[in-house]
């Protein structure tokens, strides 16, 4: 007897792709739902759906309720999984359809609630992150946790790299998740004393604060901003610059220069900058409006030893 296509995935990010492919390989994927304005995800999902013969729906926020109601008419519908879906499922629909909606949260709950737990986990130098699959309830990210899996965070992982690791983790845990759901596991309530909610990063969150951040903190911020923000912001001589890849160095320790000061800039040693607490960073890759380039290429802009980078706000 062949499996029944009984699962719908609502997604808005490439992180859902491995799980979508795995669900299809299980013979259980019925429909993919994608916001109509997300061209990158639409491109993948439209080709994939056409090749494997699953349904696809282009969601519009103004039509969210009637479109979800159409999905609810699917014969033998078992679960609706949301994976980075940007819009909240209406409370009334949740109440009328218990044990149907589950969200894949790409962070550990309840400590990492919010829009981008990957960014915050890296920026905060957490030792681990993971995926929390929880029942969708009225309040965002507060439903009972059905399954949680952790993943270590290494100091050199970028936002993009960690997203890829988490996307594959989501596909690997599907059999265990199905086993839990088959047992009618209602999940565990979240400990509200541990809960933290982080809003979507704004300019202050992605800007280097030279007077406060040591080299390790800046490296974490840079990694958290790579590639989605093209790096972490700083400024020199009125020029907005984003650091995209950096590494810690102790080659010039023992000096008394102010944080943000250029200690070295040449082709051999690269661009080395003093940070808070007498730490130093080598700036490997930067982004400006002129393009992506090695840090020492700022020589062509007139940057010299002893000059100062500033926080943009």
C-alpha cells in the first residue's frame, strides 16, 4: 500500500527545502505553500512541484484565510507544517483544527523566540542552537514543544552556514517527529522563566560598537551578518563599510591604541584593527558599494595606519 500524501508545508525560506524533499521521498508531501512575492523560494518550489507532481499555492496575505480553508479541504490531511512562514495562522482556524498545525522553529525554545534565532544565537556566542518543533497556538513561538534537537555552534560558522546545517537537521528529525505525533504526543509546555523574545535585527544590531566589543564579539557579529546583510556595518571617513569575514590575531598585542584604530594595512599582513580590551582583528573580506574585496584593498581608498574606524550610530 503506497503512502498517503497527507502533509502540507508552508514556507518562505530555503531552509525548508531539504525537509520538503524528504517529505516527498516518504510519499507524504501533498502541497507546498509559498508567499507570492518571494521570487527565490517560488523559483525552487515551482520547479520541484512540477517535477514531482505535488500541488503548489502562492499565498497572498490578504487571502490567507480563504487559502488556508482550501487546504483544509484536502482529503486525509494529517499535518500542516510551517517552516519560516511569515504570517500567523488565524486563532479561529487553530481552535477548529487541533493537532494539525506545527511549526519548525530554527532555534531553541523558549530561550530564542523571535524572527531570526540564527542571527541571535551566533551574535550572542551561544554554544549550541537547534530546532524546536512545537504546536502552533495563539501566541507566537509559545506552543507545546513536540521535539527539540540541538546542534553545536562553532566560532567560524556564518549565518548562511548555520542555516544550511539546520535545514538538513530538519529533514533528519522527520521520522522521530512522526513517531512522536503518531503516539499522540501533546508535547511539553515551555518554561516561561527561560523565555526571551528577539525582534528582527535593526541597524543598531548589525553595527560594530568599537568602544564596547572585543575581537571575539565582533567576529560573532560579522558571522551573524554573513551573508544576508553582507556583513556588519562600520564607517571610515564617511564611507559605510561592511566587514564580511574576519579572524582574531594577537600579532600586534600590547599596544595602547584606541579601539577602531588601524594597526596594519598592507598586502602581506592585511588589515588589522585594534578592538576593545586590547584585542585585535584581521579583516579578511569587506563589502562596499564598489564591491567585495580583501580588507587591505582599502589602501586604494586612502586608508592608512593610525586612522580610525567609527561606529555608524
